[in-house]
C-alpha cells in the first residue's frame, strides 16, 4: 500500500511538473508575441519602455541593429523614434533595454513590435501600376477588391516568393500591371511567411473606358454596356415621325370631308 501511495505521489508530481513547464512555455510565447502597430507611410513611430535611465537601449529588426539617419533615440526617456516611415520599415522589431539597479546589472528586457505600414495612391485609367517589393521579408502579395454584385470582398493571390507570378494580369517579374482599369483598384497586401500583414497599399483609379462603364452600369464584372440605350435613342425619333405623319393624314382627311360637306350644302 505504501508503494502504491509513493507511485501515485510520483505520478502527481510528474503531472504538476508538466503543467509547470507548459505554463512557463506559454508565458514565454505570450511575452515574445509582438505588439501590432499600424502607421502610415511618411509618419513617425515611437518605441518606448517604462524604465527610467537605462544603461543602453537598442532597436533591432531581423537581428540587425537599426542605426539609420531617420532614427532618433533618447536613453533618458527610454524611447527610440523612426521618422518619415517608408514601406521598407515594415516588419518585426525588438526594443532591448539594458538596466542597472543598485550596482547590479539586470537581464535585458525585450519589447516586441510588428510594424504595419499602409499607403494610398491614385492613378488614372490606362497608366501602369508597379508593385515594387521592398527589401523586407515579403512572402506573398494579394489583391482584395469588392464585388459589386454581392457586396463581398474577393482576395486574389498575385505573387508568392517560391512560385513567383500567379496572376495573368501581372506582365513580368517586375510585377507591373499595364493599362490599369477600375478592376485593378482595391487593396494590395504584402504578407510575410506567418501571414502577418507587412504593407497595405490602397489603389484608386480615376477615369474609365467603355468596359469600365459596363461594370459601373451593370454591376457585373466583364459585361459590356447594353446597346438598348442606343436603340432607344434611334427608335424614339422614328416613332415621333410616324405619329406626326398619322396626325397629318387624319387632318387632311378631315379637311377634305369638310370641303365635300360645304360643296353639298350640308355645312
């Protein structure tokens, strides 16, 4: 009986140890999960911590320390600022803070950020749209647009790092869409291998050709404008002419009949 009790205690201890390890792993994963940040191209972003007077603060992206001329740091306030953000600034960042309290050096504290950059451009119908891939870890590009008929969003893969170009509207590896129309408007997303959105570019298209007018009037992609409007404008004058001719014939008949009545002395 004592042996059974010892065996049960051992199993319980092992279970508690497994739960403790699982808790530690979960805490580590949650602490390393980056904080999502959304900024517009050309704006600024401030990486900050809550520790006064750290020994040193550093900012790294993809394990490389950032020392750009657009980066400003203030160690007394424990902040690092990236000014005039570009699309290439998108990605994951680690802000590392080195501390010292009572002559004791504390382990560095890391803060993680996932920086998403968004932009908006407007082009004229017939111009070329080039989807330049910035030097960040882009794994795929998607195009999302709203289907007018069903009012739903449709996402189309355009490019993947391994397969390359996936859509016929792209002419080459430079990812250029020539002679854009309203169908090319929408949202273009650049994602990494973990499906984190790195960059979002909203494209608006001004002007339209005949095919675009068909989509605007009918709300159905790919259909041409109906010719009924042209037929109506052609049929309407002929109808008016026929009515006028009938009216003239009736008027002439009435006039002739009245003349006959006058000659016969009826009127």
